[in-house]
C-alpha cells in the first residue's frame, strides 16, 4: 500500500509538472513524460495479463477437477437431457421386435419357452422370409421330443443369429450359446457396458474374450452385416486409422478412455457411442402370441431384421438409457420406463444400419485440446465481462445469459451429433464471476482509500485538478478546481459534466475524456469552460490515465487558464490579417499603376513605352537564338474623315474595334501596340521568313477592310502597313522602327490599303 501511494503521488505530480514551465528545460520535461508513459504502459500490461492469468488459473482448476471424474455425472445428465430434448426420430421400419410379454408367459405357460413353441415360431418366421433373425434368448436346448426338430430348423436358417454372454465383471463365467448355432458360427455376444450411473450409453462391436484367439463380433454387428450383405458391404479397416471399423462410407471410431464426458473409462473392447433413436417404443413390437396365432402379416416380417426377446417386466431384462434416467436434487436418481434388452439391441443394430445406408451421423467429440480451449474461452469471457461490468447484479445477469448461450450451443452441437463440454464452461463462468466479483469488492475498498489519498495530494496543487472514474464521474477534485468552476467540491463529487456545464461544452469534455479512456494515452486539448457565474474561460487541459493498486482506471486532468494568452494571440492574428490585407491592396495598386503606365487607356493595348520594351526583348532573343523578328507599322486610312464626320466618340469606338480585330487575327505570342492616334505596331517574334510576314500582313489588310458597325453607322477603313525585319533591314530598335515607318509611308503613297517592305517594292491588297 505504501509503495502504491508513493508511485501514484509521483505520477500525479509528474502530470502536473509536465505542463509548460519556464524554469524547466525541454529535456527535463521529456524525461518526465517518457518515465510516466512507461509506468502507465507497465500498469496496463499488468492488469491485462492479470485478467488472462485469472482465467487461466480458473480453467486449469476446472480441467484438473474434471480429470478426477467428479463432474462426469453432471456432464452425463446434461447429455441425457439433450437426448430427451431432441425431437424424436421416425421409427426404423427395417427392424421388427417380437416381444415376449407377461401375457405371452401366461399363454406359453413356462419360461424359458419350450422347444416346440420356439420351433413353431422359427418355422413361421422362416416362411415369411426375413432378411435376418436375432434370437435374443439364452437356450441350453433341453433334450425333449422337439429337440431334434428345433436343431434341424436352426441349421436350415443361415440368417438366424443367437446370443452368448462373454465373461465380464457382471458374470465371471458368462452364458454359453446354443450349441447348433455355435457350431455354425451364427452367434454374437450381447454384453453391455453400463456407465458408473448404471446407464447404457455405449455399445460393443468387437471383443477378444479370454482364451479365445479371435475377436468376437457382437450380436448387433452380426445382424447388421446380414442385413447389409445384399448391398455388398462388408467390414473394412478405415484409413488412416486402421484400428477403426468401416462399413460402406461410415467409419465407427473406437471410443477412447477420455472421449467426451468420459474420464478414464474402461475401453478394453471395441466400443462406440450409441446415438439412440429415442426411448422405448422406437421400433415396431408385436407379441409372441400374435405371431403364433397368425395375427401378424408376413409383409411386416419379410425382408426385415426380426428380433426375438423378452419384454416382460418379471424377467428383469431391462437397462437404463439417456431417455429414461432423470437427475434430481441432492444427487438422487430416479429410473422410469427402462428399456428392454431386446429393444436395446435394436437400437444398436439401427445405429449401424442407419449410419451405413442413411448416412445418419454417429456421436463424436473434438480433441481434448480443443475441449480445453473451449472451456478456457468461456472462462476468459466470464472474467472479462465481470471485470468490465464491475457491479454484482450486472455481472450475474451477464453470466446467466452466457450460461444459457453455452447450453444452447451445446444443444445445437448435439443436434449435429457433436458432444462438447457444457458443465465445465458453466463452472468456468461461475468461477470467474466469483473471483472477479470478490476482487471488484476489494478494489472498491482500495478506491476509497486511493480517493482519500488523492484528495490530500491534489489539494496542494495550485492548478485546477480533477480525477474521474470510467463512468466519467468526478471522484476527486481540488479546491482550485472548485473555485474555478464556482461549485463546492462536495457538490461536484459523483456528478458528471452534464450536471454543471452547458450542453455544448459538456459534449466536448465528455468526448475528450472518452478518447483518453479508449486510446489509453495522454491527451492535450484547448477548450472553453463556462463557470457557474457565466464567465467563459479558454483553458488548456492535459488528461492521462492511471490505475491504482486494485486496477481501478482513473482519468487525471490538469487545467490551466489561457484566456489572456488567447486574447493576445487573437489580437496578433487580427493585426496580421489587417497588415496582409493592406499589403495585398498595395500590390494591386502597384499592378494597376504598372498596367496604366504600360498600356493605352483607350484600347488596352501596350503603349509606346511598353512596345519599345517588348521589341527590345524580341530583338535580344532573336540575336541569342539566331532567329528573325518582324515589325509591322500600321496606319489607318481615312480615320480623320471618320472623326470629322461621325465624331470623336465613333472614332474612339473604331480604334477599339480595330484593336480587337488585330488581336484576334494574330498569335498569342505576337504583340499588338498602339503608338498614338491611328498608328499601331505588330511584333512578330521568331518568324521563319518574309513569306510568313507577308501572309500575316495580307491577313491584317483583309481583316481591317471588313466594314465596322458602330452605333448604327457602317464605317469602312483600310490600313497601310510598313514591314521591316531584324536583322535583314536593321540591327537595332530605332533603325528597325524607322525602316518600318518609312515603308508604311511608301505604302500610303502607293495608293493605301497595302503593305510595303523596307527596301522592296510595295504590295497592294487584291
């Protein structure tokens, strides 16, 4: 306890000190963060491993308890109940039982029945041609007048199988078979092996008895083989386990000592589980007297397995099965509706035939390792549920639901003929609930002690500090937090943020707390907090998780008021935004002034100054790349007449329209400029030769020769163009411009609406 208090105090102080502090270096702060994070990780890992170790310990105890056989009776009772809950299967019409009941004993007059009666019965059955006859009666065949006739009848019936009882624990000497059938090899043993509760749940297929070199076949197996003989189905060794019996596609796995519900069972013979079709009455039963009196149709006997045996209560040939045993309180078991021996043999036979012909599943179980995992998973689930739910009432409800699910899964698996443990997982769930509930009660007490200790520690911290449980309730707060919020500590403990703060703020606080609980990492946030007086603060909150000695998960939060700092930051942001806006406006003004200085205000084309700059750039580029630059000097023909007749407004519109036409008929890389009045220039950079320039000039002449419609007036103007090329006609800007200007005047003198090339003959538009 003392160690826990020291560690928790250290963690809490470390959380407080991790807030920015001007007197601590960043390396010191990072060292504290790393140590606190490592401590939190170690505690989290310890609590998780503790849950796993608890489940592992309970599972180990249950498996050890199960290995002693103490749980075997309960597990048998559960599987028996599953048998009774399972819907009844249709009656197997391939088997007919001739039962010797109390009325037959009175009618025959003696027991065992005499040779005459048995001879008559066998002759009647032989005439009906059954596929197999099972004589489930011990016969020592007394030597009377009918003895020889009975022997002859037996020898004439190759489909007749008798019984013997091999020596076992119930009868050390056994019971010998009828001599004629024994000589013919038409005998099978009918021994049964009851479980410790005297209930029959397994049958024997083969048994190697003392002083017999070969394995003996059971009564049921011999009759089943006779029935399957027309299908050409005979016993084979199953692969890969050659010890298992295979009939057709059905494999009868040999029962092992610890399969399913069995613990160290005696499996000396070849045993299998019995998948009973149902309780008593699962087969068609007629009485001996009915057969002898001719009241039974031969169609009911033909091509079936006919079993002859006792069903009389006075003969006491009855056994308990899962369908007729019931577990009561205090371990008292009551037997009702026991199954006769002949009907029990019918169950054995039906299971073999149905598995082979109908693919009816045999009972089976998973490996022992899978059963251990199954038990462990449910125990671990119970441990986790109780640990998370914490309260006894909720834990009990969850465990009850889990137990119901276990039983439901076990029953569903049983419907598919799988036997899985049910009692051990339920004990694991109950054991987990008991252990975790006890631990939670202890942890609640520890939580009270931890809360008191935390209260004393955090009251010494000047910053507001709060501690919450996993339900987001305040459990510890210091006085600084109470003063900050404006609510006494006593009124805050046990409440949540929704009880104190506005809903929009409470939603934020709750979400931030939930993220810390979910991610299990510390988290820093900036939020707003409105106290009870309506004052809103900007706060910086650091949240982290810690666990006390009992494993209680606690959220520790430290608050710092940053309202003043946020105000300063907001003022700085506003000033920065205003400066940025002023700079942008200044930049735009400069761009506008630059544009006005370089462009003609009427047409928007580059002016004389900007034209000179663009031409100089084109010449320099052409010189560097050994290319040509063409300069076109344009002057409108008849512009003065338009101004004089239609006014300067129409003249200005005409100049604008000319500017647009010039721009549209040239390349993007070409430059159109207005030098003033009706004088325009065109710079054609990187021209391949004079022919390309002539083509452009010709295009300009045709374009401007088209009529202009201005305010309802149709205006026609032409242009005269002078052309000079760099470096052909000049190697500097001024000379190049003079050459183009001179060429333009020559074009005007030659008749206008044409172009002239410097030092060449003028060209006129067609």
